[in-house]
């Protein structure tokens, strides 16, 4: 495994943490299906701990005005200072970083204006790399469907399983944004794995950060980085950027463990230990496309699961029990007829299939060869589709990695790729290989 970097801004004791211990901590943090536990990282040089914040469902900040105020995608509806912490006990702020929560305008997959919540994180230390401070729009992996899973909340609680990856980006001096995506935090059902919505949320999150006066970012260089569900979001941001957000100075995209074709992923998950992820995607698509009428396909057992899953977070006791209860079940156990076999569902799933548009910026695409959740074959199909359309793709397969090890092993490559893009170095790509 490649050597992972140590996040900056921590105490002296943390900076001296050995690489092997660091890997172990990350192995617990990085599971993009939400199954990992988070670690305690107390900040000895931190400010006083903040007051306890409310979960999104109880916090008026997350409830948008109705109707939404006039504006354009990326406009900020409201913002407030926040805290980024890796201390789940004392909530001590992570040293040397300013943080804000924002509610901003985005659009649904069908182009309807919506409000989405998210976080903006900016290092205190002045940027010395030349030009304006770079911005990374970080796209998170699977959290669940409940509002309390929203990363803008979990990042304030020290319980976010990707916090060390975010800290590594901050340690490079980059600003970082993290979108909650549609319906995660804000009212309404999370449109889980609906790529068109997720890609817009990522690009509009970057816009919102650059329009936040207190962040002081301006229209500097931007990159996108995500894995698993975050890989879907990153891939869609890459495909949409040129037409949807051409003013962003997008320099590169990292998309790892990408669920590019949900029909192919669904076939892999049906009857597997992770079949719950397929059920979550069905809920997400039903929310995005009400005409799909998921409830009409379910039997009594399926309706019970739907009611239970609508507000579930995988990093919880209820989430863990649901994963266990559904393990190795099949879609036929919960349905009277298979929605995935219908033209209506196939049309919507195919409309959110990646590969129809060549990204206009260099892309690093990493894939664990032994991934038990995201089939490597459909990721390779995406790579070939992008390459055939003339995209600049750097592909790397990790031969001894499954899903979790995939993000751990790809993280140093992701950091290096983005460092070179922000430095203006050309990406060589390996489509011809």
C-alpha cells in the first residue's frame, strides 16, 4: 500500500503518528458504505469547544424559505459560522481552519430549483502557492437516507468517517467544500445515487463557496474529489461542468470506485451482503422521479423495509441492524414484481448512467479490482467510454484492494493528481495503454 499523508493542523502528538497507525485509523474511517467507526482525534491547540448543535431535522437553519428567493444556481440562501472537529467527545475545533455551514440554491435532476446544505472549510494560513487559493469540492460516500447523516452536521460532531481525507486536503492549504446533496439535511427524501442531481449539487457547492464573502476565495482554481457515491457525484460533475458551470476554473476531477451504471451495480448487489444499498437507491430514484411509484411494486415486507429505511443512517445501530437483516436477501423477497425489469425504471436509471459525455478536464479514475460492492467491469466500461470520446483519463486499478482498501490505496494518488493539476502540470493520461 502507498504511504498515506498525515493531516496538518493537528497537535504535535498527532503529527508524529506512525504511518502504520495512521493506516489503521483510516481503515476504520474510510468505509464508503458507512460501516466504519470513526476515531477520536483530540486537538490540543484548539479553541474552546462549541455549543452542542442540533440535528438537521431540529435545526431551523436547514429549512429553506418557501418559496425560494430569486437567484441563480450556487447563490447562498443563508450561512453561519460552524466548526470542523474530529473530536466526538469534546467537539474541540480542528486547529487552523475556519468553517461555515451554508444553504444554497441548486437544481434537481429535472431542473427544479432546490435548496441544498453543505460546508465550507478554509485554512487560516495564507495561501503561498501562487495565484488564488485552490478549492476542492469533496464529494462524500454513502451515509444513508436520514437527515442526521448530512456531512454538514457530522463534520461538526467529530463522527464523519471521511474527515481525515478532508483534513489532508486542508493540510495542502486548499479550501474544501462538502455538499450534503439533495434531501440530506434539508426537507424531503435524499435522492441517493441520482447522478444528475448529485453532480449539480457538487458544482453549485463550489459556486456557493466562491460567493461566500467571509471565505475570501474568489474565482480561483477548482477540483472535485470523491469515492463510491462520491465517485458518482464527481463523475457527474466532470460531465456537467463544461455546459452547466463553465465559469468555474475546473482543473481536474478524481472519481474513485464509481457506480457508473446502476443497473449493473444492482445485479451485483442483488443477493449480496450489501443489498441494502440497492434498496436505498430505489428510494432515491423514487424521490427524484415520483412517477416511478416504488410503493406499487412492494409486498408487505418491502413496505415495512421502506418505512424503516427512509430516515436511516448506516453509521447507527438501526443502520447496522438493517444491513444485517437484509444481507443476502434478493429484491424478489421485498417486491411483488421487479421494478428494475420495467421500461420506466430502466429509462431513469440509464438517464443517470455515466459515460455519455467526455469530461472537459483531466480525470483520475481509481478502482479496486476486488471490489465487492462496485463491479470493476462497469468502472472499466466507463473508462473506455470516456476515452473513446477523447477524454484525458488516468486510470489505475488496485489489484489487491476491495472497496475500503480502494479508497485507502487511492488517496495518495488522488492528492498527487490534484496537486499537479493545481500546479498547472499537464496530465498525461493512459487511455492508449
